[in-house]
C-alpha cells in the first residue's frame, strides 16, 4: 500500500515543480482536445506528394545507328555521284 502512495506522490510532484501557469495550460489543452474530438474535428489527412521523376545524368540519344557496311556503302555511293 505504501508503494501506491509513493506512485501517487511522484505524479503530483512534477506539477508542483512546473508552476501554476504551465499546469493550467496543460489542463486547458487537454480539455480542448477532448471537446474537439467529441465535436468530430479530426486531423486532416495528409495528401501524398506525387512521385518525383528522377532525371538521369546522361540522357539516351534518339539517333539510329547504321551498320558499318551500310554506312560505308552510302559514303562510296555519295563519292561516286559528287
């Protein structure tokens, strides 16, 4: 039984140390929270931000590559004409 009384004393001691204004502010805040919860005021759900698009350091080029033989053949044909 003595243990229960000690626990109760420990709970009341910090309130005395904090001061009257701090304990009153805590009590008012707790009461306001309870009233808001009863009234149905709920926290607004956080809207998730859209996923960020990561831009690569080196972007791929959109050029098409010609095979070596085809490229050489085109160069020879251009040289014959020109």
